C-alpha cells in the first residue's frame, strides 16, 4: 500500500517526529511504499543539517537522511515554512542573498502542492504533530 | 470502511481524546499514542468516558506505554496493545486517518 506522511512538529520537541520516523520505518520494513514525507510548520526543522545533538542522543535529522538513502525516500520541506525558520537550499540562499544553505542530505524544498499531490496519489495520508 | 482516529495527548492535558470520543462514529477505531496512552489507564477520572464510548475499538501503542513505565495490567479492559507493525496494519485497514492534534 502507498502511504504518505505529514510531519508538523520539530525534532526534540515532544515525540511526533520520532513517532513519524518509527511509523515510516515500520511501513517500509513491512513492504509498503512511502510516496512522500512532507514536513510542514515546525516540522521543517527536521531538515536542517546544522542540527548537532549531544553524542549520546539520537540524531533525528541524520536518521531521516539515512532512511531516505536506504529507501530512496522523497523528503519534502514546505518552502514557506522553511524560509520563515531559516532553512534554505543553495538556490533559495542565492535568491535571498544568504551566506549559506543548510538543507540536510536527502531533503528537498518545495511547495504545498506536494502535500496535495501526496494526498491524491497515496492510499493513505497520516499526519504527526502537536 | 471505518475511520482510524489517533490521539497523541494525555486527556489530563488537553481535551482532544474527549472530542475524539464525542465525534467518532460507531465502528471506528481509536489509537492512543505518545502521551495519549494515559487515556488507556483504568481507575482515573477519565476512564469512565473511554469505557462509555460505545461501538469504538480502542488500541494503545505498546512502545509508548513502556517508555512511560505504565503497567499493561492497569489498562481499561478490552483495549488492545499493538506495536508499530500493528499501527501500520491499522492504517492500512482503515480508509481514512483522523489525527487529533
């Protein structure tokens, strides 16, 4: 079955981004397809590679990047939510005259249309957040 | 097919579980996750409301119970404990998912 996931909460906030990750991994290991993971609102904070948790803590951002690599996942950050929170890719940084970009490996920045598309093209859309 | 409702906050913190129980149609399922698992405990001021929800099947995410040190023996009778594979299966078995935030 084809699932899409919406993540509305940042990492290390409550538990939603952990739950979303565990659910996504379980679905993939169960043989399901993940059409897209869409990060919205504070959820976009899951996609900055500047995240540096203490060494004895899980690295939520790297965990998403690694899962993306393993399963060729489409991880999408909402562009408007990302810009508000200072998360930019190379193109956006150039366009807005910022000195650097910070999107983590495996993530891409795109628009809200990608969430609508995910809703249309997936059998199930499930959201996690606060 | 029926709807799956997920609730991720404690009923002692916010009224999302209460609203869910009021709105969910008979034949639907409710899955308690994260701090929502506190709603599965028996003997609380809230448990009567969960027991009174007629026609709903209630599940609770086992790993989240364990994380909080909650004893499965103290759950309201009839609530089924599932793991993440069970969560995925529930999502597949219901045609719509309502996340109560």
